[in-house]
C-alpha cells in the first residue's frame, strides 16, 4: 500500500511539473516533414567523422534537412563539438574537454580514431580539428540544427544563448539536453528558441498519451527527439504520433539506419528521422513520398565510402 501511495505522489508531482509552465511561442521555422536529420555522433556508421566541420559540410552538400550536433564546454568557456565529455574515443588526445582550453583542443585530431571498418583510419594523415558552435553558425547560417548540451552547468546554457543571439539563429534551432536544469536555464535566457523534451518530460508525455490525457499537458517544450525504444519497450506508435501532433509537438526518432526501419517510421508519420546515413534516408523518403525533394543529386555520394547491406537502394 505504501508503494502505491508513493507512486501516486510521484506521478502527481511529475504531472504538476508538466502542466505548470506552458511553453512560450517560438520563431522556429523548419522544412516540411519528414526531415532527414544527420546524426552528429555517428560512431563510424556514417560517411564521415561526426561532430566535425567536415561532416557538417558533407551532410549539407548531400542535402540533409537538419544537422544534429553535440556540445561540450572547454575550460575557457567555448562550446565545442563532441559527443563525449572525454576526448579518448575519437581523438588523439585524452581526458576531459572541460580540462582543456580551446587553444589546447585545437592541437588535437578529432578524427584520429574514426574508421568504418575498424582497420583503416583515413584521417590520421589528414587531421580534422575541433570546431566551436560559433564557427558552425557562421558556416551554416540558414541550416536547421538540433543542438544537445552535454554539460550540467548553467554556464553551458548561457554560452549557447550568447552564441545564438550573436548569430541570429533563433528561427532554425532546436536545443535539447538530458539535464533538466540546463535546459530550463536556456529556456529562461532564450524563450523564443524551440527546445526538446528532457527525459522526465518525455516520460510524462508517454504516460499521458497512453491514458489519452495529452490534452491536459502544458509542455515547456515544442519538440521531442525520442529513441526507437526505451529499456526494450517500443516508444513510437500511431497513438503517440497523433497525440504529439494534437498538442502541436514536432517529434523525431533516433537513430535509424536500416531501410526497413526508415520505411516503418515514415509510415508512422514522424516529423523527422535522425540517421547516420542521410544519403540512404533521402533515397528511401523520396521513393516513399514522391513529392519530397529529389535525391538524384545524392546518388554519387551514396556510392562513396564503404558499403553495407542496405547500400543497393
């Protein structure tokens, strides 16, 4: 009985969190769905090393509708592109990004360990340097982006808010984080910029839509980027998509690389698909939705780096 009572109290507290602060209107402008969203942390499953200027340039040229990017703070307060807080997995450096200045980070090769087959490392003799979010905004002023703040500190939210205002990037930006405190601070500083649901917020929505109670929600976010499953439970269903659209949420799924899964989520009606293979998704989308952008200009790149079982599309 006590556990039932405690569960009820937790649900009530989470519910009050969900309904207490309706999100203000934003100026977000995105291309028509479904969006092809290039995944920043592609871990060797994509065409180029992710979270680098090289990757962003190639994905933009290929025709991805939006770029997903991960951000960490340097020791001197610069937001730099990398998924992990540590440098070890992708670069020829080691230790936390937070412990190095931007000048020190510039000395590293951020694609030193990148490989599609685990045997060849094409960028060890062609170093790829770390990039800041200011450089990204300057290079791609009109490209939609989904930015994930990896740091817990409010300083990360303040640094991004400053960069967004300097670049005038409010209309083509979605900001997300797994850390509720950081995203709340960013929402306070940039109320006109769209944000994604944090894990607790997404869980509240998931339960609400199961109960048919999504209309009661007053979410403090405008978008959701959700995984295909959570602890083995499939996240997406026609009911969830309808519920999200009913209260005006833009919803994307991550990370989807196989043709079969792409076709499945396109049929469900998601607004965007985050993928390591933007070339493949463009072809699948254009085949499934003839009115979408033509993928003919991407055919050459689709035959580029290493092939896999779905590359005959």
